[in-house]
C-alpha cells in the first residue's frame, strides 16, 4: 500500500440508486471471472436473475 493510495478511492455515488447500480455492476464483473460460482452472462438485472444471485454462498 502506497502513501497516497487513499487518493485513488472511488467517490461516493450521488444517490442511493447510483450506489445500487454501481454495486450491481461490480457484482456482475466479479462473477465474470473464470470459475465463478454462477454465470454472469445470465445476470441481466431482471427479477429472474435474482434466483441466481440467491445461490451465491
């Protein structure tokens, strides 16, 4: 960790909706990695894809 790493932090989202959208995008990005427990290509932000999210340990 460098001395000025704190300057690289992401800014806080302007609204709760922006924060939720950012977290959803981060979740999909995390599960786009090889050997992820669920297939991120099936995460389309629909209610149906929530069943896949519920399967995450």
